[in-house]
C-alpha cells in the first residue's frame, strides 16, 4: 500500500493537530508530525503579507492573536481549523484565561482534545517529586494548569493533558551556554544544585505519544490511511491512563550542575575543574553527582546535597518509550553499561582443542630439543615447568570439572579478618586463610597419561568465570575507546554516619597483567567493615582494563584507502597511542564516572600512566601510590659549579676574559656532561680506608657524588642490575618487533604460555598457583590481548621508563607513597625515587613480595593502600 504524504491544511480543512503558537518547539515537532503522517496547522501572531483570497499553502501559518485573558474575536476562532488535538504552546496564568480559550475554540468547532505545555516550576524547590506529587498552588501557572485539568470530560470527547516540561535544550539552546550564564564564579557555582532537562526531539515525541493515546473515534481529519492508524486502537487501550493528568517530562536524569560543567563539551567554564575540585573538597564530597537530600533531614542541605529531584520515568513508561536523547552530555561522556564478563564459548572450545593437541604432541617427544638450556631458569622457562603448566592448562579448561563454588555462583572470596603485620586486623578474602594456594595448584605428574584434575575444586575457568560475575563489570565509550572496568562502591551512608572518608581509587594493572591481579583486594578496599577504625578510609574502587587489554577495545584508527598505512588518532608517530594518551583516557574514565578528584595506584608500566595523570591533571589526580618505580641514579651536582653562581657577574666576566679557551672549554664540558653514573657504580660497598672508599669521598666533594647505599639497598640494586642484564630483552623485542611477536604468540597457545608464563614465575617472590597463571593465559588468548597490549613499548625512549622518570618536567607533583618489595624486577633506593617526585609523603619496605604485589600478597597490598592514602590524601 502506498501512503501519500499528508496535506497541510489551510483554515478550511480539518487537521489532526492545531498548534496555538509555534515558537521554538515547532522546529522539532513539525518534522516529526510529517514523518508520522499527522496533519497539522499552526498559528502565528505575524500577519501574512499576502492579499490573496486563496487559503494559505501547505505549511503556512495562520494569523491568530489572543489577549492575556484568553479572549479572541469570534471571527478569529472561526478562522482556525477543526482539530482532533489543540496544543497550547504558550503559558496560561489564570483560571479565566483557561476557560476563555477553551470556550472560545469549542463554541466554534465543538469539543476537542487538549494538550498544555507546562513547566516543572509547578513543584517546589526542595524535595523529590513525581507526576502525582502535590503542586505549589501559589504558582499562578500551576494553578491555571489545575483549572485546565478540571475541564477533562472524556464522555463528550474532551481529554485534557498537561506536559510539565523540564529545561528545554536543542538546536541553538545548549547547556554549555546555560552554564556560562549561571556559573560565572565559583561562589555562584557553589549555590547551584540539580538541573532537569529535556531535548526538543523528545518534547515532540512526548506530544505525539499523547496524540496516539487518544480514542480513535475522535479523529477530525480525512479518513485516508496513515502509518500510525493500524496499532493505534490497541495502544490507546493500554495508554488510557495517560489522559486527564499532568506529567513530568524530563530525559529521566537528575543532573548535578557541578558534574555537568565538567562533562559538557566544549568546556564552557575555563576554571571548572579547579572550582569543582575545591568545592568538593570543602564539602567532603568524594563522587559526583551529589547525593539527593531526603528532604526532612536537616543535615542534608545544599551545597553538599541535591535538594530537588524530579522523576520523569513515569511518563515514558506510560507511553512505552524511552527518550531518544538520553543525556544532554551523552556525545561527550558516554554511559557506563553493565557488562557480563563471559568469554566466547567457541573461542574456549578452540583453545581446549589446541591445548589438548599440544599436550598429546609433547607426550610423544623424547625431551627438549636443546637440553643444555632446558633445565636452567636463567635461560627462561624450563622445559619441565613448561610441560607441567601445559598439562595443568588442559585440565583447567575442562568444562566437566565444575565445583560446588561454581555451581552456586560463588567463590571463596568473602571477607574475613586476618592479622596484619602490625598486629591489627584487616579484611581480606577467605581464600587467604586457606592453605597456601601453591599447594592447591594444578601441578601434577609432568608425563602422566591421565587427564584427571589434580588441583583444588575451584581451579577451573568455569569457577573463575563465576568469580568474575561476583563483581559489577561495565563498559563505557570514552574518546573513541570502549573501556571495560570493574567498579565496587563503598557504603556511602555508613561512611557518612561514621565519619569515614571515602576516597575514589583507580587501580592500574601492567604487562602481562590484567584486572585479574586485583580481584582479591577490591572488596576489602571498598568495605573495611564496621569494626575498622573510622580513620581507615573506604575506597570507591575502579579497576579498568587498559586500552587493548581483555574486554577493552583497541585505540581508534582512521579509515584508509588503498595501500596507505594505518593512521591513529593519538599523539604518537602516525597517530600511535602513547602512555600520555592512556593517562588522558584513564582520567576521562574517572570524570565520566563522576569523580571530581581521585587517587591512583599502579605498578609496572602503569607507573608512568599514574605519573602522567598527576602531571597533566593536577586538579583531579590528588595522590599517587606506586609499587614499581625504576628510578635512575640521581644526577651529579658538582659543588664547584654551584659555587660559580655565587661570584658576582662582573668578576665572572673579568675571570672569563683572562681564562684560556682550553680551560673554559673544559669547564663547559664538565657542566654539560651527563651527570649520572651507571647503577653498578653504587652496588658495591667500599671500606672506609680502601682506595675505592677514599676515591668515593673525594668524588662526592668534587663532583657531588651521592651517598653510598646501605647493604639492603645494594642487594636490591644488584637484583635490578641483573634484571637489566639478563631479563629485559623482552621489552626491546616488544618495542622493535611487535608485529613479529604478535604473529608468533597468536599462532599457538603454547607460544603464549612460553612468553607470558615465564614472567609470572620469574618476577614473583614465590611461584604463584598455576590457576593464577592459567586464568591470565585463558583471558589473554580468548580476547586477543597479546598483540593488542604492546603499544606501551613501541614508542618507549631508548633509555626506557627510567628515561621518562628522570626528566625534571615528569616529577610527580601530588602527595606520593611507595611500597618497596625486595623481589621487584627493578627495585630502586628510596632516595633515588625521592628525586622523581615533589612530595614523598609515605614509604614502606617489605621483606617479601615481587612484581605482582596485589596478586602475590593481597593482604599486604590492602594494608599499604589504606595506610598510605589515610596519611597522604590531601582532602579531609
């Protein structure tokens, strides 16, 4: 059936909708009426310049003027078309105006259905309101709307509906412009609370929704079929309760002005970030949007709370739709959407097949191809350990091997109280109270023929997946990247009652890690428990997957044609994503989640991400804790060069004039030479009277040679030197041949196991349980993480991370804390780390622990993070 477009009638033709007044709303409503096949006419106070007696062409307006009390001449009323629905766009402010307008029209055209566009000013400034909440009767406009609804007479064909619209925006009306007017200073922004908005597109959809709910018998226009005719009668029956009422119409959000000025784009207030950060600190607010006041609670007053909220969901439920524009800042910030952390079943089956085939192949081999290297850890993963992990992986992936924990959807990770090193108590997962998990690993006979599982019941991917589901996972679109993250919110109400501080905390993993490293620490950090002292903070914990890791997408690239190389959208060579860019993404994630400021914790290459976040966003990144910081030796500071600056310039000029050029050149060379020495120069402990000891003291006086290290620092530094010499080649490979490595490790899970499994074994204090390694291998293989995870290495300077850290402009400016683990791959002396930060405020040295601190020693990690930020968090 062909449906012709509607005829837009002049005065002589009946129409579906008559707009009394057009104005701003019409630019959204009229196109939608056209699309829906709904005929319309609209009035204007402007007179037509045409002198023709012919009715105006389709789409023309009808001249109509109405007095403030709703009166018009009978000829003007007759000039209007008969309509099924009359939409009143302008405000009515008295009972008299309501009656005059409706009587005037219906005396000429008979009973009609009416829609009045009202304002949410009908409700008071404090409280939570729904469409059925009592209105403010002192408001003249709200009182007129009540008179309007009192004329509802469906039995005679007159249905009355009031749409109380929130703040209108769209086209030339933009919230960014509103912000410029209402928040011209920090004091004015402080007094701003909640805001409710509705886009013009959704105003139009709301009007059409009411139109479609009207009884079919009331149609006034031609009986020609329209696209909306078929379902209308059944829809009307379902929506009969829509008529004769007033409805709050919003996009269903309660905006916080403080949050909104941060997320609008382009930024409308130059100092918004600093203003909001200072306001949140002044009022002890940890996350935005601010909580809603309970109204009757006097302690919940502005500006610490939002004192007004309007519920606009009921209207959209009544018409069976949702707003087309769900947020005014959606294009800039994206919505965090709940996400199920489930691997693709086909990928898992394919992985099981490949691993089983590799196990069978290894069983028929006589042994390693090159036996000399195969049993020596200094050459990499030993052959026996490789075979053991491979067979464990096969059992780990068995779908039949389910546990009671996985069947019930739980995992032994509920909180309990363990004794800390200082004798206090700390909440950590129950798993930490069990026997060491290395005993529960999947290790078994390296060459057995049985496929019987040898580990604990919960050492399967099935159980791991059930464990993952015990956390809330989300995805959010930030700067063209879809970021996966876990968020664990603390009990904000308990914190408010007890006076416990809540600190937003970003936990950043490294390579070859993932968010899995933090699973045993997330809940204890968020929920210290009611027995914990009130000076122990609770954390609003956010654990993202970096770009390209796990379920986060790759960095966006531009489309290309032909043989052109792929170009990225970031700041590196050919638009490559740099660590600085990743810092920008992580900050954008925290802003998207409503945090005006936050703390960051990081290890591995994420130490540079946290560093750049603190440098680039000092108003938001307020404190940093690291457990990895490969700080280089400090620069030499020759005292003689410093003394030269004390000599008055005229005297320096005279001396320079008479100094031979060769001497001046030597001094300049000394001044410009790299003032660092290799790590090995600090590792030895010379005796006081030895030649080395005397030479060191002379060098310290002449060249500013730093103090020698103590025995423990020398031991740890020796480990760093050994790692640089024998264990860091992987990073050079990542940076110079990432494409080759990606092809190799994606070709077989055996290659991935060999490349990554070695790191978990050699970079830790004690070997982690096989299940920890296999969970990472399974996640990485099924999400193609390996190839996508190499970008931090591609653009690394030749000097590596220490080259980045050593630059004066890269010093961390905010309060800083550090955990020193003895088996870290690149431990650095405390004073070396101090030279890379401005405010070294907290430090703790451990006698156990390696590179994967949160995974290896979750109880110690939780304790360090709590103690560190309890001391250095600058917002009280």
